């Protein structure tokens, strides 16, 4: 009986550790962040390409007001040379949306 309980607990712990818990397609989100970054003037003028943009983290955001809105995320990214970075890009799923001051970052994050 102890063995069954131990195995069940181990499986539950392992299930909680794997994958992303933010209910989003990480590959699609990374692609959207890169596309948004490439539209910035300083990125275009710097000659950066998609392969130069690195996503550091994606964190779930909560709306500061009671307004019911789709889930948003704070995305932190930078160029691979560290020259240009953005810590408060707010994305609504896979597109840029909103201002950072409308949201608070939660502890639910995917770090790269």
C-alpha cells in the first residue's frame, strides 16, 4: 500500500513540474514576440533579424481593474548582443496589446 501511495505522489509531482502552465503555445508566442520586436524602429535601424531576438520570460498578467479581459502576458526579450531589451511588452495571447500600467505581473512564468 505504501508503494502505491508513493508512486501516485511521485507521478503527481512530476506532472506538475513538466510543460508550461500558462495555457499558451510557447512557439507561437515566441514567434509573435519576435515579429513585434522586428517592427520597432531601433531594431530595424540596428539591422537585427529574427534570429537576433531572444525571449527571456513570459509571465501571466492580471488586470488591475475589475474589467473582464482576455488573458494577457508580460514578455521580457532582448537582442542577442544585449543592446536592446524590453521588459514590459504586454501580449494578449499572440499579439501586442495594452499598456503595462493596466496590468500586474504574477509569479506564473516560463523562463528561458
